[in-house]
C-alpha cells in the first residue's frame, strides 16, 4: 500500500470551500437533511446463528443500484472471525430484514463492503467532498439501536497523530452509528462514522478510503477471498511493513532523563508526554515519559492490533541505600507489562532475558513474544530494557508492539536498543 497515495487521496477529499449559509446557521437545515437522506441509511444487525440473538447493531449505506452496502469492518468483524457462528441482516429494525454477505474488507481503515439482494435502492454516490474546518456536517445512524437519528456537528480537520488520516468530527456519535455517513447539507458523504471518545469528540473514516474499497469490490472480475481471515492477515502484514519501517530511523528524536539519553517520538505521527507523579513521602522519584499514536486496528471485540507504545521510567534517589535502591530497580524491571489477550486469539507469552551492550551502554533486556492463532505470521512483542552500571539512578524502558512479523520485531528491537546512551 502506497502511503503517499492514501494521504494524497484523503487530502484531495478535504479541500477548502464554504457550505451554503443555511448549513452554517446550525439547526436550520437539519430536518430537511433528515427527510432527504434518511432512506439511504440502513440498520445492520449481526446475529448469533444458533440462537438468533442480536450480537452487534451498526449502520450502513447503499452506494449503488447493485446492492452494494458500505459499513465499518468492526460492525461485521464477528462474521469474519467466526463465519459459521454469525450472520448479517439489514433493515429498519422493525422487520426481520434481508441477509447480506461480506464482499470486501479494509481492516486498516475499518471498512467493509457487503453484497445485499439486488434491486433499485436509494443510495449515496461517493465522491470527493470539499469541506474545511468549521463547516456544518450531519451524521446519521442507529445510536444504541434506538432508531435512526441525525446528529449535527462540525468538521475539524485531520487527526495529526496517526499514519493514515481520520477526520475529527465535533458531534455526539454513539455506538450503533458506526458505518453510517456524515454528510454535507446537500448529501455529499464526507466520511464514515467510526468511533467516539465522548464529549462530542468523534472520528470519521475519510470518504476517499471508502471510494477506494468500493472501487475494488465492484471492479470487473473481482472475487471475494475464499477465507476473509486470510485477507485480514495479508492486510496486516502490508500495514506493519509500512508502519514499523518508519520507526526509530536516523531522524528519531531523543530526550534526556537523568544521566541517560533515550529515544522519543519514534516517528512524526507519535505524541509524547512526561510526568513525575507525586508519590507522597517515598524516598525516591519516579519520572515517566510516554509516547503513543492514535493508530489502532480493530480485529475483534477483545482484540486490537497495530498498536505501538513507548514508555521510559526513570528512578532516582539520594536517600535509599544501594541495596534498597537495587531492590526497587529490580522490582520495577520485573513488573509484568505484557498485555492480556484472549487465548482463542493469541498464544501464551514466551520471554527471553539477556545482558548486552549497544556499544555505549550495558543493558539488561527481555523480549517477550506471542503469536496470533488465526493470522499466520503475526506476533505481539514487548521489549524491556534496563540500564546497568549506576547506583542512584535507574532506567526501565518498554516498547510494546502488536500485529508485527517476527522479522520486523527483530529489526525494531535492534534499532530501539541502539538509541540508548549516556549523556
């Protein structure tokens, strides 16, 4: 996947132009928008096949007259993970609805194209939507399965701390609206509802990504993968090659912590912050420096991937004895930082510890790995590092990776370790 092309598509879909005055006045156009476009939004239900019990409710939109339906991947992920246990139906929530099958997925951008029974249906025509910060937008979907609703909000640009752009929508999206559209007053789709952080902080998948997936799914000669999980694995392998290849390069920034110089901001799309929490009258100081991104790839209800987190903990003390400080330092390094996981999805962690030098510092390291059971060739990894050779200061650094190949974990570990040095 060409990252520059993806970013270019997203940028071309978000070019500045003003909306009509009625859309900017807030509330005036909302009833009209709902009347004109509500019939293009559909309720999607994923049910457990044996009992018929509802497992997930989301939203979707028809994108042509051939029965192609667009939604989020996470709405239908249970069907991808367990095709024998779950099935998809769509409708208005008041009737049983028609069945649908998954035609194509884009797990990185959290999108899916479904094939519904054919027949003319009201639909959106996907095309680049030109908006700029502050423009009034309208989101439609089925919040908490309470019926079709419309939410007003504003466009506030692209998220900066992510490899692949998402749109910042200032509006109150709620669970169940996932996969629904966010549109302009005249019905142009700007993005697909994907997630919320509450307090009117919501996020959309750019329409450019939806256009690309629909084009692939409807191309002449296209055939769905025989096993969708194989396609998930393929997409994750491509993604992690691009994503991890950008981390800890020669341009990586550093930060000074006590007597150490350590890596920070592994790539431009990371954000970092530090703190020295007040731990009462304890005879030592703990300083924490963390880096992360807004990137996360949804795989299942209890499994996300594509996460990279970096944490440095500096311990210093002028009052603890050498023995007591060493005990504190050892306990901090021994603390279990490995993420939990569903044993049906991942294996148990296996760890190896060794002492080494990166040419300038002596380090104690531990590398822990676990494999994905259903996505061949992918692993989670935790690399922990402790600096050796000091009496009153200690550094414990942890790099957490998810959804990476073994080769990339090895390469990134090597890059990570060489960044440590004395000041």
